[in-house]
C-alpha cells in the first residue's frame, strides 16, 4: 500500500512540475473571472437557496377556492389560512388565550378591549403591520354586501385605531367568547379586495394556487397541498407516491397502510369536535323522553368505539369541548342495556309483531340521515343494527353535503341525524341549544327555558369559574333531557413519510394544528 502511495505522489509531483507554467496561467485567469461572477452569484443566491428548499407534499380532501380567512368555507381553506395568516391572539389546546399579533391586551368595563400590537411584524410583501390592518379586517368582515363567513363574530363591534399599533374594540354588551374568536387571520389594508391577493404575516407565503394544488413557501421548507374530491382518491395518491402525507383517516383506513414501513402514524384526539345522534324533537314519537332514554340505552357505544372510532377517541359526556366536560355527571343508567330498553317500551304499551314494535296499529320506525362520510356511515350502520335488535324498523339515508345543507336541514327531514359538530375553543353552546336557534343550528329543536337562561348568562359572564358552574348545570339538564346521543370525540389519524421529522403535536386540538410546528420541520432528501 505504501509503495502505491509513493508512486502516485512522485507521479503527481512530476506532472505539476512539468505543467507549472500552464497551471499558473489558468490560476491568473480565474481570479478576474471569479470577481466578475461574484455579483451574478449574489443576485442568484436567493434563487439557488429557494431551489434547494425541500418540498413536503400532502393530500387534502376538498378544494381551496380562495385564501382569505374572512371567507373560508371548508377545512382545506381553514388549513391554508392558518399557515398564511395570523390573528391577534391564538388559543392553545386547553382554551387558554395567548398573544400573537397583539403582544398584550386590556379589558375595561367588560365591553371595551384595548390591543397593543407588536411592532416587529411585516407582511409577506415587506409592508409593516399596523392597527389599520386590524380595523380594515373587521370592517370588511362586517360589510353585509360581502357575506363574510365570520360576520357574526364582529356584529355590533365598534373598532378604531388609537395609534399605529393600538386598537380599541367596543362591544354592545359583555360577550365571553369574544377574545377566543380573535384568532381569525388579519388581512392587509394596503391590498383592496378588488385586487386581492393572499399576503399574510404567517410562517408561509402563497407561491401558487391552481385548481388542484396550492404551493406554500417558508424559510426552510416548501409545502404543496394537493386537492382530492374524497378520501379514496387521496389514499390512492398516497399509495402511488403522489403525496407524502394524508390526514383525516379512519382506523380502518390506517389498516390499509399497515405494511408501509416508510410511513409514520400520528394519532390525536380532536378536543373540539364531537359526534352525536341528534333526535328531531319536532317529531311526535321523539317528544317522549322515555322513548329517547330507551333508544339511547339500546346503543352499544363500546362497540362503536372499538370498531369505528379508534383508540385515541374519547367518550363524549355532552356537547361541551372535551376540556370542559364534567365526567362525574355521566349517567351509567343509560349505558348499553338492551333488556332494559325493551322492558321500558313494553311497559309503555308497545308490543312486538313480526319482530318489530307496534302501538295503536303503527310500527315503530325511524328515518336516520347521515352525511356521506365514511366514519359517520359506519356509526350509522351500528346504530341501525342496535335499534333493529330492539325491534325498530330503521331506514338509512346517505346524503351529500350539498343536499344536507340545502334540503335536509332547512326542512328538518330526519328523525335522527348522525352528525359531527366542530366547536370553537370557547364552551359557548348558544347556537346549538338555545330556543331562538331551532330554525338554525339547534338540530334537535330542543326548547328549554332553563337551558336558555344558563346559556345567556354564561356567554355574558367573563368570570371563568362562574362560567364553569353554569356549564356544568347546562350539561346536567341536557343529559336529563336526552335530546341527542353523545357518542365520542373522534381521533385524528395522520400518515406521514418517516423522512419528515420535527413534528410536534403537543398542543393539538383541531386538524389544522398538525401544521403548527411546520416552520421547524426537517425533510430528509431522497437522492435515489
């Protein structure tokens, strides 16, 4: 080995000595060339750095038609908005209010809010963030001609700029959920809506939006979100390698990828989303609380949790966010007990005829409506079979989201509606259960003076401890009234290529939270 090294050393020395003049000329010529190329290299440095950024691609079910937090209509649009825009505050998974674009705030007389904004924030186009942007955002949301999806949040709110980085908001009356609603993204005032383009202050800029994808760029990473019409198409894309990640999967979906050693599975509970079977109390049969109790205790929740929900799902006691639930109020008398359900119905005059319950010549029949979502359909199948064993003739109608919104809900064409409800970070339940909402989001039609009073008092009381007392009482009455069968808080399943590291889900409450740490992700390059 040493002989070979000595040979190559002597050979290279001889070649250099022989060609020393030629090498000197080349070196002298290279010096001015390097200096000439230096400005070009500096000019293109940004381009090369951008070119070298790794790109993570994820499949998303749904379409993104516009990137504007004031007009977001679906989960895909809310996800993109959360990456591009920031709000005055942010809310952690436990519902705590934390500063974001506002470094601090004051509350005066329960109706006046003063926000002191950060002075080191710039829009993606280099313009400085000011109080004028906040005023512009709120006034745009309030404009009745624009039909913002968040217009209700700022109804009756007076907003003004006190100086370049101070904003004052005044409410007509105390409203406890107001602060938590201010995590809505702020849009720039220097870009009029007629010339709107998505410029934010978040960790990612919008580079391109087409019909089938959006490309976002951060300091160290690019993110491409590809759109698919449904989960089946998105799963196929993951199998074919078109995307490197996919969320919103059921436990059964995850099973399809169990042999994919290149994929990591992340599972977290959605603390602000619950699934329930809502009774339509407008129907004469379901006005009877005893009937609702019997229907509830005939449902095997453990079977649903085991076969559909997944290990990360949590049993729902009520419709309150998970961190506000009082589990001590859970009524074990209404646990699965088919024998008790049958006994109660027989005692109330129902009789079996050809396996089905009948009373006064009418068969006990129910119409279940369920959106065309895989998990909800699986739940409906279990409920249908459970009620069939009880002796109830049950029909199942699967509807599209458009049909549900435009036909089923306005006319309340259901006896039972299986639905997934997304909650805000605040425990306010007014829109779901108040009597004034029976033609809107009160799906059951429940009307209770006691519940109305509790909901009204709780949303105008800014004292957290006092609100907890009121919501505990609300939960107790709701459980007693039994307007719905509260099933569970679902599990969010996310499959991601293992080459992506740095994912932090410690502060996870809703689906878009999976991207909270995206600006620190590391994506290992695959050379071959």
